[in-house]
C-alpha cells in the first residue's frame, strides 16, 4: 500500500485491492447497502470486471486511526468513461482536442451500478476527500458518482462541482397488493398496465422468484446467457461475466433475487435484482425469446409486486428511461460531484453545469406534470 498522508495517530493509504483489508472492518463502515460491501467490490475486482485489464484500476483510500480502519473511499483510475452512467464524453473530447490528456481520470463509484449510496465510508470524510483530491492531481480529474445528498453537500464544500441526472424510482405508499397500487393510478394508466400484463399471461408465460441459496449454478448460467444477449442486441460488450454472478450469489445470497420467466416449463427470460432492508434494485435482464411486453413485466410489474409483498419502501428501476414514468416510477434527481485539474476546463464545465442543472429542473417538473397517479395524489 502507498501512504498518502501520515501523522502520529492516523494515516491514509492507497490500496489496489481489498485483499489485505479485513472484510468485517470494511463492512462495519459500509452499513447495510450491498453495493459498497467488501464482498461486492472484491467480486468485481477478483473476477476481472473492474480491474486494470478492464480500464478500472482500483485506488481505494483507507483511513487508519490507531492501527484500525476508520474510513474508506472506493476510487478507480479510469482509462475510459464506460460503465459510469454519468456521461462526460464531451469533456474528454474537449481535453483531447486541446492536446490535454483526460485519461486516466479518478472516479469514486461502484462500477456499473447507478445506485445512490455512501461513497465516503466511516469517519474522517474531509480527510478522505482531501486525499482523493491530492491523488486526482496526478490525473485530470476526480468524479464522485451517485453519492448521498449529504455527501454531495460535503463535496461541494470542498470545492467540487455538483451535477444532477434523473432516475425513476417507485415508492411504496403502504399498498396492500398490486391491485391497490393500480387503484392509485389514473384510469388510462391502470387500463394500460392491465392490458400489458394480460397479453403476457395470454402468451403462456409464468414467473418464478429464486432467492439466495436457491439460485443454483444452472440459473446463473442461464441468466448470464440472457445478460450477454441483451448487450449483443445493442451491439455492445457486457461489463460482467459469469464468474462475477456466481461470486455475487455465493458471497451475498441474502441480497440477491432472480426472476425466471418460463413458458411450457422452460425459461425464456431472466431478471436480476439486488435488495437490502428497505429497497429493491433492478439490475439486469435478458430474454432468449422475443415475447411482446415481457420486458415491462419482468423488470417493473413483477418487481413492484415483490416489493409490496416484502414491504420494501423503494424500487429503483435503474438509470434513465421515460417509459418507466407511465408504469408508476417517478423522476428523482441524483447527484454527482466533479473536480477538474485544468482551470480553463473547470470554468467551462462549471458554466455548462449551471445551464444543464436548470434544464434538469425543468425536465423533472415537466415529467411530474405527466404523473401516472390520480390528480388527487
């Protein structure tokens, strides 16, 4: 480990993996969200999905006090901008056109996971931010993606620029069942959802949820096949591999749920979800047969039913997608924070973010005007 800062009582070190970090110490800082647990990061790194060969070089900051891990910040040196869901391709292009290297850049994020959550774990948050900025001066920039609102405010106080993007989340209003959820919607939206669900049923599709240890290797293999096919249909390369999914199921079974869609006793589609004590997170899906409207059933309606049955508060449907609004998921602004080393580009980006932020606020207002819920709600 490389030491960035050291005093008589504390030090900040840079680690290229979590192999030497005690899982219990790390998880004591991470809290209950699965995406920042030791097991999740280790699965990404050890299977090569988020490692040097993939353009994600781990540079985790570890704050030690009296020899014990007191704080941490998951950082990666990136050689590209894939898998982040906060798009800075134009910033990179502007740097390169002016003969200034944009990559590597420093990113604080959970790779391939556009989910809000803790990014500065444990104590000494200001010290960790200062250390991250120090490390970022060896690159072009520092980007903290999808932090909690209170962390975003702290990052802004340290001189970072805030950016807002939009996601769509479903919130549980204490619905007794899916019918109660439908009753809260406008007549047109309620009718549309019922029609979509009926067409899937009439196609002969049934659904089966598997959780934790009940997800066996054959299920992961089928899901991985579906996942790869989704990327192939979009002519892109998948970020994750079968080894990662197997590792996820083995190390975090209490947080994993897999939905299988079956017809005539054989699977035709699968969707992966991650959950914690209060929320369900839609992650990936894919199908080996084309069945109209199956995507909406697998990725939204079944997930909402699952959340209601387990009294979960929130279902996060993933990044982007205005079509989610019509299915009961409402727009939510999600923050990121950015620091650029080059003063000229920093000023240009700051001006851009002011304009973009005003546009995002108007966009959310316009979306809310088209809420699928009854006007009285």
